[in-house]
């Protein structure tokens, strides 16, 4: 047995129908069900740098006291090199002489002492030394 809707039920257009009518009112938005070009258009030259961005080759060595990261950045000058360490994350960004962009972000396995991070750049190779954050040993007292 089907139940009749109560008299106070809104029998007008549904909220979805009202929304679709509003979308159709704006001609800048594509109509639903048609295959037109994207409303925002193709990416601009500034937004599309995928052919120029390169993730550098990295080597990571972890010891009990430090984390050593070596990155190959050929043709990069020191002026364009930016190294950022935050918590357990290392970010490297640089621009080569030929306009190539090097970008690398890596999550480190252990948190590091950010204030003690050192980096050296020689002959296209960046060496970053990150001292690991040490935990504090807690002494346990003998209970009564």
C-alpha cells in the first residue's frame, strides 16, 4: 500500500530542479549533458611548467644520529637554490641556468633538529645534513 504524501509536503520543484535552472541562467558555465570545452580554458604558460620541472635524483642515508641527503642539481647557481627543513620534511627548489626548475619534497622517516641543519653545494651536488631529534629518556622510580 502506497502512502499519500501529507498535505504540508512541498509539491513544487525540487531543490535539484531549482539548482539546474540557476546553472542554465549563467551562460558562462557549460550546459549539463553537452560535451563542450572546459569553462576555464586551457592552462596558461605560467601554470603549465610540467615540461620544465624536474625532480632531482636523491640519495638518503640514515644513521642513528643524522640523516644525509644528496641531490644532483646540474647547472644550478647558489643564488637560486632554496632548501627548507620543517619537522620531518625536506623541500628543495632551484632554477638551472637553462631555465629548468628542480623541485623535490621528501618526508623524512624521523623528525630533525631544524636549527642544526647544514647544506653544502659543490659542482652540481647538494649535500644536506639533518641531525635527528633525540628523544628524552624517562627514569622510572620504584613505587612504594
